[in-house]
């Protein structure tokens, strides 16, 4: 069964209004008209087709809320600035009262008021810390993330605001929006070492490797979350680095699976919350089914 068929079957089996956007990039496959590792868009796996001007997926160009998966864009900008010298890893950052918010993370529950840039990046990547995210956003600014997205060709991946406990009528309705295609492309660029620079790419992947949430795409994949060697393959095991997102009516996961092949992916589910918790369960089940197909693809010899 192709990956596109898996996504379609999972969506259909939910028997509920559910958008399931899927993109997956065979990072090391040669592109049409180029050698492996050339242009950043990649060749899509399964039923996905690499094209000279872009990529094709399952609803992969639909703009959806992507929740905290979009924090990859913020982390990419921080990694770029650390590599360029605009920031230093041990540079102190004071966490201000306006940074503190609820939801995921630990920082708002800890007593220490000051952290370093890289401390905040590790917290954002590992536990999706919303307070750390807000402090980093305040440090680099939303316009910088938009500029990086444009430079990388991520036309529809946008951070709209800081993380808020409540959104008023004058606030953007969601934290971030994007497409599965753009999220997968951002990861593929990092795996290829082409996200700003090889050093910045490696730093971003290292942060992603620390993510503690493997409950979506990696959930049904037999993988080792702690093995060394990332992002190069290790014989006999799969490795995963990812960033997830959770919000009302949204589940998202973007990352890379490393096996015989290196497969960058993004899966975003969006549904009508009025239909109740059964829809959320169906969305998670669908994402995990796609993840199982991605893991099987990554295990195939290149």
C-alpha cells in the first residue's frame, strides 16, 4: 500500500470530517534533473512525486493551524543566529512576566528567572515549553521568523503571535499556520545541511532529537530515541527526531526518520471539535498509521 493510500484510508475510516495533510521527503533520493542532496524540495515517497518546481502530497498545500510544530521555524532562526554570531549559546535571557504562560513546558513552574539562549532552545524543543518559546520570540522577533521562512522558500509557514493562555478579539486567532509541505521541507533542508548552514542545520536537528513526545508519527515505529549517530543511519535500528504540536482541533508532527533511508515528514490533522473526543482519537489513529507507513519506507534499502 502506498503512503497516499494509507493516509486516505485512515481519513476515510474515521467517518468524520477530518483533514489529514501529509508530506514526506526521501531526503537522499535524486531529484528530477539533479543529483541526491541537490535542490531542497526532495523526492516524495510512496505515491508522492518530486517535481522540478515543487512537491506533491496528500493535501500537503492546505494551510492549517499547526500549533507547536511551527516552533521549528523559531528554533531554525535561533540556530541560524547562533551560527552567525548574532547570538551566543551562553547569552543570558531574563524570563519576563509577560513570557510566562501555561500549557506545555516547565519553565513557568521553576523559580530561576534567568536562562541562556541554548537553555531556552532545549526547553522549547524537548518539552515544547511555551514560556521558553515566548522568551525566544521576544529575543528574535516575529519578523525575523517570517524573513527566514521566505529565504527558505517556506511560503505558507507563519508564526502569527506569541503563545497565549487566552486569545482576545484583537489577537491573532491561532499561534501559527502552515502546510505539511513547508514543514517537511524545513526538516529536509536541515537533514541535508542546507537550513542556513551545515552547523545551524546540525544544531536544529540536535534539538529535535531531544523531543520527548513520540506519541504521534513515531508511536508505532520500532525506534531507539537515545541511540547515537544521528542523523546518519545506524544498522538495525530506526532513529527519529521530531517536533509535535497540539491545540484544540489540531495535532501535528514534523520530523525525520533515519533508517536505510532518511525520510523527512510532516503530518497535520485538523477537525471540528464540536464532534467530540472521538474525532481526536480518530485523528491520532490516522497519524500513527501514516507513521507506520513512513517507518516501513525508511527501512527499505535505498
